[in-house]
C-alpha cells in the first residue's frame, strides 16, 4: 500500500525515515521548525548496523569519502594513558558485520541525507513547528503553529528529546537529570603536533568522568567529547556554550594529550549540555502515529548508538509498512520488533557510564581484563542488520 506519510522533525532520524519510505514508494512530507535543513553538533559514529541502511540508500561511497574508518576501539586510563582494552575495527569490523565502521561529522551525514531526499522527490516544509495532531479512523491530521493543517495516513514523531508527538501520545517524559554533562569541541589536526594521536576510537576513563576522541573529515578534524559528573546544570542543548576555564578545570590532572586538546580549543566555542534520563515507555504507537529515535528511546552517549538506533528504526518501520495490510498492524509490528533491542542499548549505555567512571583504577583494570568488549558488541550490537532481521 502506498501511503502519505508525515514526519515531524528533519534531523538524521527523520530524513533517514523519509528516504527509506520514499524508496519504498510512499509519499513523504517532512516538517522542520528550523529555517533551513542543517545539523548542529560534531562527530557521529556509524557502525555496521546503521551503515547497512545508508548503503542501501546509495550513500556508502559518499560517506566513505567524508569519514574516517578507525583501526580500533582503544580504552585508556585517564592520567597515565595506559591501554587496558582494545578491539579491532576497520577491516575486521567489515569482515564480521558486512559493513564498515565510519566516523564523520553530523552535518556531513545530514547534508547527504537531505540531498538524497531531494533526489527521491520528498517534500520538506521549513519553518514548520508541529504543535499537535488528531488521530482518527481515516488517518491523521497534523497542526502547525501557524494553524495550517496537513492530512496523512501516518505521522512519525522524529522530533527529538523534546518531542511534541511523544508528549501527546505518551504524556510527559518525566526527564531526570543524570548528574552528567557533556563537553564537545573539534580541533583542526593541523593545530596539533604531528602524529599526535593514532586514527583510532579512543576512550580515556577516569574517576567520575571520561573522554572520547576520534577523527572526522578524513582526519582533518579531531572530535572531543568529555563526559563529567557535576551538580552544575547547563542547558539540554548542543548549542549551549560554557566557559573554557570550566573545561580546563574538569580535566585537571589528566594525560598531557588531553591537556593539549583542551589548550588548543577555541575558547569562545566550548559547548556543554546536561544529560537527562527519560524512562522507557511501553507503547510507541496509536492507530496512525508512531515515533522513532530520541523521541521515544533517548539514550546516554556511552555506547555511541543514538543515531544508529534512529537509522535502524527508520528501516524497520519502512519494512513493517510493506508487510502488513493496515497502518495500525504495521506500527505494532514495528514497535514489537524494536522495543527489546532499543531497551537493551539504552541499558548497555547506562552500564558503560558506571564502568567508565570507576574511581578505583585497579578495579577498572580487572573489569576490562574479565571482559571481551569487541566480541560482546560484535555478537549482538554491530551484527544486527535492520534490512534482513526477521520481523514477527
């Protein structure tokens, strides 16, 4: 059945869903409140489970041109730099999981998806803020802030952690501050010493905080994300700036490589946002409305799977719509096959937060000595293919 699908939100999840649905033959209209299609933030990580979908959309080669495929995932102690864990990525990840592990700038991926949607003749409405919807027996009516209305067979809430669709469908999200805040910044590699850091995914772990570093744009940028436990609230926004002096203080005593990155940062462009936990919900859908990505299963950034989950959602939803005769049945098939996996990823991310922030370094060493992080992730996380996984 060919449907008219309305999508609230023009971020990575919304655009991926729009492309998957257009490719499947559905009419698509995306409603984005911003004046232009653009992405904020910095790095994004796409393991094989997400790359299967992007490859299927014909974006694999373009992503490869813009991305870095890291050689390994490396875990280090915060002060000495001692390596206490490692597993292979690059060719090994592709061999085991059938697609590459790519690290790229969020804006680059967003631009590729927007261009693909234009190629597929999808419709995008800018300056279009969704305020409510009506779900009835014949479909769904979407209302915007200017009182204009749009009618469709299905509405997808891809409108992020502050989702309007989720609030109407499932009630208040009851977000709770986790006690963590996330710093982000990027450094041109030309400003760093030659051979400064290997082309790997580096996780530096210390008491009550950790740092993730990796390269973007063919190695021309170094992405830095620093997660810190703090009682000092900042906005829940990737565009919220915070004083460089706080960043420097948060990582006092850390390894000289971390100090070099912080010292090279643009002191007027250090961003920090507070992280909130949103309890999972048991039902994502009504008769003609559903959700994907952060709107329904926002996760903490400790497993690098937030965007990947939204991309997976998009592909599984498109498949479900082609496997059932009614929208309502398709939405139940979709959520039934996504709730377990997304819940496991959210829980795994929470567990990594506890692991990475251990106060006792000897206990941290033992924890890594007793686990095979690569084998565990390859067994269930990276090996998942949303294009072929059985739906039941």
